[in-house]
C-alpha cells in the first residue's frame, strides 16, 4: 500500500509539471493572423475604386439642356395686323373678345399719332412766382393777353398762347417784341390718341375674308393694315 501511495503522488507531480512547462501552444500566445484570401479581396476592391475614379475624371461632364431663344428658332414675329382706328373703345374691346374666342392672339393698343406741331409763344420763367406775377401785371397793363405758366419746365414763365400756324406765331412774336419783350417760340409736338386692335403671330390667317366682313360690318372707316408690331419698330 505504501508503494501504491508513493506511485500516485509521483504521477500527480509529473502531470502537474507537464501542465506548467509543457510545449503545447495556448490561445493567448498565438497571434491572430488575417486570412490571405480576405486581404487579397480588400486589395482588389481598392484597385477597382481607383480605376473607377480615373475613368470618371476622363469622361466629359454631361451638358445641361439648352433653351432655344427666339433668334435661334428663326421665327419672324415682327409683323402684325392692325385693325382700326376705333371711335368707340367698347367696340374695340368687343372685337378683341370675339377674336380671342376664335383662337386669335389679339389685344388693344392705344397709339399716339403725330399730326403736326403747335408753336408756343412765351417769356422765359422768372426766379419766383412773385416775380412772375409782377411781370404778368406789367404785360397785361399794355393790353396784351397773357397768363402765368403754372408748371413744367417753363413754370413761372409768361405765355402768350399756342398757335397751330407757324406764320401766325411769328407775327405774335413781332407784336410783343415791339412792346420791348424778348419773347421766344417753343415747338410742341401735336398728337392724338387712337385705339387699334393688334393681332400677332400671323394668326389672322385663321379667319376668312367673309368672317372679317361679318366682324367689322357695323364699323365705319376701319382698315386692316399689315405693319410692324407695336414696340418693335416705328
């Protein structure tokens, strides 16, 4: 029994020594090594990204769609049809409504028509309204019809009237100069307003001549005129 006891103790001691000083690898001592296959995949992915970046730099950027301008389309929208002049504004408005209902691009136009000049006979403006009144009383004391110009570039000047005939205006100037006043003449453009209906984009071709006669049958002295569109050329 003593021998068996000694043998068990010796076996336990030997087993303990093998556990402590054995050469078997442990998990703590073995370093973690990356898988070669996984590393190779990572390298290939980086290469592919670099290649895509180079291709993106070489390829030209996409152009934005261009908007066509009126000049590039070659369309001529300068010519318009003018119908008028209308004595009554209401009649012109009614025609516009009828044309629009027929699909025609129509609108009202108020046109200033030049029809000569007026000739304004006047004295130059005084420094103040008080001085203008003094000059007016002085002129009227000589039985010369006159009045103070209340506003505008000739405000506080003395007016002797406007004349449609240049010869008559010059005669008036001579009469007043004989009284010792240095009067002058200013030309004033004379105009009157007319109401016309303007049709653009050649859309009047949609209407037959018979339809035009029907639309304008109640109007007198109305003409249809091909002209430059108002605002494009005189």
